[in-house]
C-alpha cells in the first residue's frame, strides 16, 4: 500500500539502528550506574535519525532548517539548564505539549503536500494527487492524538505551574459532551477515509474537535491526580509519534512511539495503583482539588496528642540504631531537602543507620522525590521504595515523617469509609517512636482525612515549618 | 514498506517497550519521562521532510515550526535528563 518510493535498504537500516539506540537508552535506566550511558545512546539515536533524513532528501531550504534547529535547540538547552527540580512536572508537561503540536504540524504539512511524504496516489492513477486511504486513517489519528496531547498538556502545565487553580472544573453533562466529541472525531476520520474526495473542512474539523477534547478531558481533573495525567499525556505523545511513523513508514518513529506509549501507560498504571484509584475514575475526574475534600473531616484536635521539641527529637534519634525518614511533597515545598540530608549525615556520624522511604506518589510526578533527594546529595542506595522497606518499620527505632501525611495514614488499611481506603501506606505506626513534622494540628493531607498516627502514645508531633524544625534538630545534634 | 510489515514492527516494539519499561528502577521514573519526551521528538524526521520538500510553501513553514518545536524537546529533554542522572550518586 505504501508503494510511493522504493526504500533504500541502507536508509531503512539507519532508522532501525536509531530505533535500537532508543531501546538501549531506556534499558540503561534499569540502574543509576548505567543510566548516563543509556542517555548517550538516546542522543546517538537521534543524531542518526536526523542526519539520515537530511542526507536522503533533497534540501530546498537547508539554511532555514539549521536556523529552526538552532532557535529551538538553544531555547530547550537553556531551559534545561535553568529549571528547578521542583518544577520538573511542569517542564515535562510543557515538553509534551510541544511533541503534540509538532505532530499536528507534521500531519497538516503531510495533508497539504502528500507527494513529499509519498502518501499520494501515483501520477496516472484515477485519483492522482489524492491521499491513499490507509494514510488517511494514520494521518487522521496522528493529528487527533497530537492535538489532544497538545491542548491536554497545556492545561496540565497551567495547573502544575499554578497559573490555573488545581480545583477540578466540572461542566454539566461533560461525559455526554466528551463521548459525543470523541465519536464525532472518529466518524469524521472514517468519512475522510472512505470518501476520497471528502472536502477539506472534514480534516480541519477533526483537528479543531481534537484540540477541544484534549482541553475538556483535562480541566475536570484535580491537582492530586496530576501525576497520572502527566504520565498519560506522556503515553499520548508516544502514540502520536507512532501514528506519524506509520504515515511515513519510518521504523525509528514507530519503535520510539511504541516505547514511549508503553512507558507512559505503565507509569499511569503504577501511579493509579499507588493511589488505589482506577484509571477510569481519574479520567472521569473530580477528585483531588487543592481545596476539595476539606469538609470530609477536619482534624479532631480534641484528642490528646504529644508535642515535642527539636532537642527531644535530636536526643531520640541519636540514641537510635535505625532511623527511617519518610519525606513527602511538603518537604520539597519547604525546601528542606538539603538540611534534611545534613541531618542524615550528622546522625550517621553518631553511628545511626539512616534510610529514606519513598512512596510512589510522594512527589508531583513518578520518581520526583528521588530526584529531589538526589539533588540534595542523598546517596541513592539509602533511598528505598515502599515495598522494599515497609517490613522494616517494626524493627526501626524512629520513623521521621516530614511533609507527608496520607501515605502514612493507617486508615488506608483499617477504615473502609475513608477516601484513601485501599491505598498502600507505610506502616510507620509500627516503629518504636514516630516523629511527625507538621505545620499545625489543623490542616490535613490532600485527601482531607484525620490521621490516627498523630494521637498514638509513641508519636511526638513537631509543630513547625519543616525547614526550620530540621535546622534546629541539626543544631541540637552537634 | 507495506502496512503489515510496519504493523509487525509496531506490535513487537510495544512488547519490547513493555518489558524494558518495567525493568526501569522506580527511582529513575522522572528521568525516564524526560528521556521518553526527548526521543518522542524523533517526529522531527517528519518535520524535516515537510520543510525540505518543494511543492507547498505553507507545508514548508509548518514543517520549519515543527522542526523548531521538536528541537526544543530534543536538546531540552536530553540535557535535563543528563543533569538529573548526574545527581544520582552512591554512598561514600
């Protein structure tokens, strides 16, 4: 069906090698030790793909192309150098939107100039110049997925960056609107495929409706569900690239699209599981607004609880054999990661074993907390995932909770009526002593549920700004 | 290439992706996203074809904009991944 131009086997081989480089790049991420080599393979793959394309096409506009690469590349490079690690989720969402928009532009260009892409009926045929039916499906889907990725990612970016409130925006009858729009997009693509002389407005309508649905799909999703959304859009950007790869019959694009598509899908699955939410309910939206859920249960501060000081905390941890630190996003908001690592170093000087326990949803995107700790020079072999460390709390002297709440709430295991019931949590309550840093007793976590850990006999609440409290503890450890 | 060959590559690549991504350590999930972002910009191949071809002036300019956008991602994505990965250090 793609009989446009005979493919040079060397060119096909070069694109295949590029695709294999991308596989090796992801494979390198199986351990921090091999990860940088993996990243170099990724760069090499990209270079091969770009050079192959440039040398095998007649170049009517090389200076403009070099200019475009220089402008875009320079901008991207500067942003990558300057971005703060806490802002990583916005950056990734922003980058996703660019992939989506690039896919749309390539799709539109292919629609306007099908000969250049080798997707038109050959000259002499009854339909000479018109786009082949299979390519119409691929092009339609590619443009639609690209447009959804673009507008969805822009909304995700605005929400994560704080330009737009995190609260879900619920339109009445939105499920009907969304399903109707989706059906219209698919129907128009089908029409475009079957009716070879379909008017141009059909293609443009597909494009516009896809931009609209991307927007509609993301606005009802709340701030707390953003890790899932970012992963999902990651997946979409991959499928968009794959669809374009089908149009061009390009192996590198197809392999990459499949890799990125699966990667995003798996990350979405991991995030959903970590929050005990079904993918469908996230997409349906509504949960996890910044202000939402507050009414579900304000902390019942009338229950007795113990307050501790920085000196008490320092004394308890010095005596300990093992301390497990459970950081949450609140720690990053307070910018306490560097002083926290200092505290860890001081404790190690006192002969204490220090470990960090990371919940999959501890940050604002998958693996975010690990990056924040790595930036603060916490060695990665002191950092453990939920399932690897959870059994250790029972043999641990001090669990030190900083900026986390829902991920240590035992209600997730015991209280069927709790909104976080079923979410995997750290068994911090099994540690001999729990030190819980919190700004005040009033506020509660994202899910807005009270936490029994506050009121345990072995819990000491350290009420202060996380950074100030840890600084004081460090002073007391001298 | 005919459609079935392309589809075969795609389906097999999905399986490769599934197994490779599950082998990625959770500690590197953020760099994984950054690098997948960078490599999905291989869409630049399509953008280059559009901007290099004669025939449609509009298509050429759309292609050039796409080249610039994809370049932001390629340079930015690989650079930020490199920056993050350089932070991961072992004890001692």
